[in-house]
C-alpha cells in the first residue's frame, strides 16, 4: 500500500481541511463512474479512500505519523538498517589488546598487528558494550540517525520515497476481494447484506447508514488461511447500483425533471422523489430546458457524513396535441 500522503498529494504538515479538500478533489476526479474506460480507476479510487481512512481520522493519522501503524492501518514495528546483520560480530577483523602500560586496549587490524593504532581506532573500555546489542553498539558509535524508522517518524534514511510498487504487498496475498452492489435507495439506511467471496464462502456484511460508493470494508479473518492460527482478511468494495432516474456525480445526485411548457413559462411546484422521500421542487417562471435547480443537502454522504446536493435539470415538454395558439405564436415570430 502506498504512503497515504503520496496518494492524496499532501505534505505531512497538511491540516485537516486541506486533507479533506485533497481527498474530495481526487476522489471526484478518479471516481469509477467518470472513468469507465479506465480499468485502473477503481483501484486508484480505492487507494484514495484507504489513504483518507488513515489521514482523515485524527487518531489514525497520529498513529501513522508516529510509526505505530502502516498505510494499511496495521500495527508496525521499527526496523534497523543493521537488522540484517544479526549474528555478526561488529568487531570482527579487529584485535583488542592491552598496551604495556595497562591502559585501555587499542584496536588494530589483525593483519597489521604491529602498526601503531590511530586515535579513531581506539576500542571501547572493557565491558562497555558487553551486554549491548549490535544495533545499540552502532548507535553509540554513529548516533541514532543510522536507525531506520518506519513511515511517519523523524527524518532518517527512509525519507527518500521509493518507486511505487506494481502489486500489493505480500502481506495482502491472503486477502480475498469482492464487490457488493447496493441499491441507491438504501444508502441512507443501515442494512445487512450477504456477499459471496472468491473461495465460494458467503459472508454477512453490516452496512452503516451513509456508506460511500467505492468504500472498502475489511472483514478480519475472513480471507485465506496462512497458518493454523492466522488468516487473511476479506476486502469488500461497495458499489452503487444504477438508479432508474438518479445519476451520481461524486457525492452529488443529478436528475431530469419533465415540466409542461406552460408550467415552465408561468412557474410551478412539482413533486419529486429523492433519497429522503418526496420533495416539492419550485420551478421559477420562464424556466427553459437549460435551467438547473439545486437542492442543497439532498445528495449522497461523504466520508464525514456531510451530504452533497441534488441537481435537477428542467426538461420542457410540448403539449401532446398541437395547440393552435402556440402554433400561431410560433408563426408570428418568424
């Protein structure tokens, strides 16, 4: 999983509103509904949601910045650049011996034992490193800047970004992926759905009210078995089912509203069925088919549970039967 800061394109110093704004901008641009010809759009959209799950939550962001969790939200442990040298004697190749005066020993290369040691090759005092680990010894000598830290720690060797991996990390190989399509009318309600995993098993998914399109839910321990006491997770991606007249545009909803020509000229109020139930939409006088009516807060919820807007496109309708007065007016305007 990529670094969430890199996914959202924000620095570590970004504020909550800046992170939210970056998320909304990228989520809207990468939404699968807007990129139906791009097979990687869904994956990129999921990455953006994953990143905001970490950085959009103050507690998770603090844990990530302190290196206690990784980009997937799992607990991490600090690593050292010297962890690969376990079992290696850091003083191998040096011979410690006491000087004739009985002072602290000096270290010289074994092959040139007769050479006089320089000041910077003096060995530590006897017993100084006796109970220290290799890492502690090297930290004493070179300083703690040589300790490799996990993402989010103070500047160190890992501050230089690595190339983006082409595939998921090995730890996700045991995870199972599936999609769950839900009706748009049920988004604002809590519900329980069943979804079949690639291994043939069916799991129950409890959906909270206001679940976002593209949101990935993690079911711990429902993936492939790795060992007797460990299993991967099931990752369920939520998709909205195509509605019969409502269209999605990020967290906004778009719909067409047929209006008789007379009502478009004189103005009227038209009942409309939205996600919250029936609405009474006011059509101002002299509304043409280019008129777009905006109903605030009647769209879809975002990750902060704030609602988008409902945009209604007025579509004027001619009378079913020819109207002589209308025909006369049309001819007179030539």
